[in-house]
């Protein structure tokens, strides 16, 4: 099974930031130029980069598109999202050089529309971000930058998309995001058993190289690395080596 290490850069007003548990009021801003940081990750051996437009995720517009386009022009494979609300937004990201468009809120709110895009443009062009919170006996799916609650659940939508051929699934346990508490391995074991045809990307809480190994053993086919890299807990080279 192939396994992909994917550094993440979260963007707000063109700057590199991290939120704690998706809370926009709990933001840490890092003194990195996003394009230079992306180049550093590429030089260390990363083949893919995950970009999140946090302004777009909450507001519904691609506010950081110019930064995303600049990073994509350097040649890395990019999956990017945040603020995708229409097919025109999908096209803007693809035109900017993005390899895979990340669909979050729209994938939760309008799966039938997204199903059409998967069929028309190809499943390799999209990563579905079904970020989740375990509440009241089910994996709930917040949207709009995790600020709104939707009725769909992960247990319903993940198999639904798998049946329709979707290949890439990013799933963050929001309770662990930015907390350096380790991945929720039970979540990824559940997804590996429930949607084995999808390449699941683990996200939220990684703190050590052992967490990466554990995610792979749990059935994930990739990991998203954010705060741990920014704070120097390990390097991209070390993550790739493990």
C-alpha cells in the first residue's frame, strides 16, 4: 500500500496560521512566508502539499487564491480547498495549478452535485474533506470552516461517496486538530474497514513520528502534517523516512 506524507499550510490573509480545534479565535500566526515554506517542504522531499484557505472556508470565497497559485507554480502537487461553493470555484483552482480540489462544506451539503463533478471531471481531481466530531453517538460533520452543524453523518456519507467511486478522503477529528494529542486511530480503523476503496488521509493531532507509523498501521494511506512541522517536532525528511 502506498503511503503519502502531506505537509499542510493553512492560510489566513495570506499568512501561515494554525487554529486550535478549528476555532478562529484561537489562532497562532507563524513567521513564515507561505511560498518559501512550501519550497522548503518540496526540497525536503514532499511530493504533495495541502493548502487550506481559512478565509474562504468561513466566508465562501477564494480569498487566498493568489497565494495558492504562486505556490502551485513552483511545481508541487497541490490539493487545496476552503471556499469552494460552485463549479466555477473548482475551475479557478484547477486553472491556478491545483492538482486536487478539496471539497468540504459542499461535499456535506450537496453530495448529489459533487457526485456529478466526480463523474464529469474524474475522481482523481477531488479530495473529499469529511471533517468530523463525535457527538450523541455519531460522527457529525460541521461545515463552513467547522462553524455550522449539518444533519449528515460520516457513517452515512463516506460509504455513499465510496459507492460512487470517490477515491480520496481527508478526515480530521476536529477535537484533536491542533492539539498535539495524536491521531484518533479508531476513526481510521473504522474508515479502513468501512470504505476500503478510498485512500484515507489522517489529520488532526499528530505530535510524533510514532503517530505517523500508527496511522499507517491503522489503515490510513496518507497523513496531513501541520503544527508539528511548524513547531519543529520533526522534519519532513524524518516523516518520509519513517
